[in-house]
C-alpha cells in the first residue's frame, strides 16, 4: 500500500523488511512525542534520520 510521508512528501511503501537500529530509534522517538497522529505516516528514510538525531541528542 502506497503512503505519502508527512515529513518529505514522497511516496513510499511500508515494508515488512527488517528495520535498521536507527529506524527503530526513530519509531521510539515518534511514539514519545505528544502529537502522534502525524507520526504514523513517516517514511523509513525520515524515521532513520530522526532516529540518528535522537541518538545524538540522547546524552544531553
């Protein structure tokens, strides 16, 4: 099923492939924010970017 990313507005397919650690961190970050309704349509590439940013800012 095709979806459109709410962050970069590209079309993507939600795949059942194994996810990367950065993607999983991005999912955790998106689940932790208050406004989760916009977090459901984020493509894997954007989730990975958010996961890396979350990891970099984790120690502060």
